[in-house]
C-alpha cells in the first residue's frame, strides 16, 4: 500500500506510513489525527490518541475508544474511565503518574437498528496489527516502568494471541523482548513489567460489580507495588 493511501479490500492494514519521522508525543498525536492505516477512520469521529505525559511511570492500555471517547477525542473519559480513575485512587496510583491509551485508536461500532445509538464492536486482529506502530511509538516515547493491560484485546496486543485475562491477571509479567527494548526505564536498564487485569467496562456489565471492582483494585495494587 502506498504511503498515505486508504487501504482497500485485500490490502494489509498498516499505520507505519503515517508515523512522523521525528518528534515527541505532541508530534505523534498530530500525525495520528490523519491516520488512514485501516478502514476504521472512515466512520469514527477522529483518532483518539493517548493522554498523559512522557514522564509517566505507568501506562494503561485499553482496547479502543468508546462512544464518548470518540466524541471527545480523549481516552477513558466515559463511565469506564471514571471507574478506572476511582480504582487508581484506591490502589494508590496518582493519575499524574499515568499515561492512558488504547491498542486501537479509532472507535469501531455498528449503529443500532432502531435509533442512532452506536454499539461497540471489538477490533479485528488485522486492525490491531495495523494500529500497533502507534502503540509501539507510545511505549518508546513514554518508556513506562509498568504497563497495565486492560482486558483481552490489550493483553493480546502486548503479549500475543495466547494471552488470557483469567489466567494471567494480577501478576507481574515480563514484557516480550521488543517491548522490553522499548520500555527501558529511567532508573537504568531494567525492562518494563506488565500487569494484566479486566477492562473497567467489563465491571460495569458485571452482575457482581462489587466483587469485580475489588478484583480490579487488587490487580492495580500489584502494579502500584512495582512502582515503589
């Protein structure tokens, strides 16, 4: 696919051509606004790039922006984001230490048969792969000490298709070699670590919300402990 071209049926989706050749987070955020690396840009309101400072010690990676995030152009500003921020406070993680982003930067949805409500659809593996260059750039520019994967899509984007939230959550895990290279921390040559947990939106859908929320806070406390 030619640089800057819109992907067509049969093309391999890839955002690489849209990344800037230099610059920090601000330059990447500006460039991401014009990304056409996969067809999701056609219906979303715009790109939802990560939010936070390059000095952040911990990075939270979700699946993709939701309806409110798509409209606002910022990640984790809807109900799931508010729940996540409450859990951060209980876990002892200061929001100023955090960088928030998603594995996929455009909202994927279908419109309800009746009305105009936009219903979330999970991104495909092709769409996740297409958007991976943006996430890799964020890991390199922020180089967090700890990465928190929120849900199955984020976990698979970072650890591969064998990742399972139910099996891997709540433990300090080494990042794969490429991510270790990207996340070398400011304290020396220590590679970044990963903690997986559920996505806060899953808690909002849970029939046992109190227990699910307590589990999220417990997992985040593991991540907080790795920052001490």
